[in-house]
């Protein structure tokens, strides 16, 4: 199904309900940040007022590493500050391997959660969901009943909202990737794991969540109510990936006839990449020009915990002509 295309507004003629969605991808979230630095800088050149990037959106949705970034942006933190967090801590987080030998390695997470926990608590402190300046939604999943769990700020229609949830806990829950890290427990919920199990690319989730607003956004923008052409003309969805995998970090021969042990180390790579690309196809087909995705091709294999490739990601973060056109015509409207 392809809905009617919304007209493309000219910069300065309307105020669109703007949604930013951020994929999961572990250490590759550093590429997301480098792209966001470019987006932030470009938008600031188009407007009279330089703003932190989060302030230019009505809703930010993120999964896993994208969930951590979403929470930080929603607080109003500059992208450069979040990039510095990743540069300082990601090598430690994915360097804290469990000291397990032989068959014992198959029964415990690959990494200890200590370094990740320390980094999140140091960055977010005791701030809670009630402290965000931009509305935000981050994903997690419950091991108790295998259901999605969304941590939202207070925009949603009548329903549970927990403003006292600590942001550090939310960051640890959304990034608790099975086999990599242990499940996380907040003060009120236990056994939470990575939301990438169902929404590694949360682009469509961001659209659905925009429909849940019971009030104007914090920028004073009325939310859309459906996917009709009129509402699409008032919507802008910017989706940022963690790099399109063109060379997977495994050989198909190993998995073709493989069982649990062969697939165990790579199921995240397969699930995350296929889910992200499929969601992109659906979002592009449903939303048309109201949707834009920035997701550079990775011409080298990079697993979510491959910190050796971090320097190479910097060279991939640049805006194309089509990226700039979307930002100029649908985002630079303030």
C-alpha cells in the first residue's frame, strides 16, 4: 500500500510535527552520533538560532544504543557531548568480557554490565524521565511475558506514565542485548532486555507514537491523527541507522547448516539488519516524502561489539544532497 503523497512544504511556510528515530547497533551507534553532528550543524546554518539537536524535534524514539542517544538528546545534551561519552566508554564496555573458558562461555553473557552501568550512571546521574525537555520513547522487552515495553514521557493518551523512572535504568534496559549483556531490572520492573528484538529500527514505532499524543508537543506543534494525506503533509520523520551491512561479520557457509551454537554468536546481526531494512521499506512505502532515512553503507563487516572499527565510522558520516534537501524543506521550519 502506498498512500497519497503529501505536498513538500517550503522552508519557513509551516511547522511540521518532527520525529527522530534512532536504530540499535551497539558500538555502531558512534556512526549515528557522527551523522547527528552533521545534521545538527547543517540545521544550525539554516536558522537564526543555534539549538541543541533534540530541541528541533517533537518526539525522539530510540532502540538500544539509539535509545541511549535518544534519552541524552531529550535532555538537551549537545551531540558532541554524547559522542565524547561513546569515545570514552565504548571501548571499555565491549572490553569487559566475562572470564569464562571452554563450554562455560555458552552459558553466560559475553560482557559484564559493570562498565556500561558505570557509564550510564555517570552520564545520567539520578535524573528521571520527568526531566526530559523533548518527548521521548525508548524500547525494551520483558522476559517475563515476551511483550514489548515502551518507556514514554508524559505525551501519551491516558495510560501508565512513570516520571520517576531513572534515565540510567532506561538506558541499561533498552541496551541489554541478549547474549551480550545480562537482563536489567529497574525499581519497578525486572528482566528487561534490548528492544531491538522487535524494533531495531523504530521508524514506524515513532509514527504510531506520534498518534498517541494527547496534547501539542513541547514545541507547540499539533500531533498527526492518522496516515491521511493532510496529516502526512504535517509530519516529518527522520530515521538514522547504524550503517547498512553490505558485508556481514560471518560467512553464510558457517550458518547455512548450523545449529544453536553456530547461530548463537550471530543471530543479532541477522535479526537486527533484516528487521531494520524491512522497517525502512515499510516506512518509505507508507510515508513517502514525509520520511527520510540516513544509513551509510558499511563496506566492511562490523559486529555490534567491534570497537576496532570505530575510527573508520567517522569517514562515513556526511550528508548527501537528498539528506540536505529533506532537512531544508521539512526540518528547517521554525
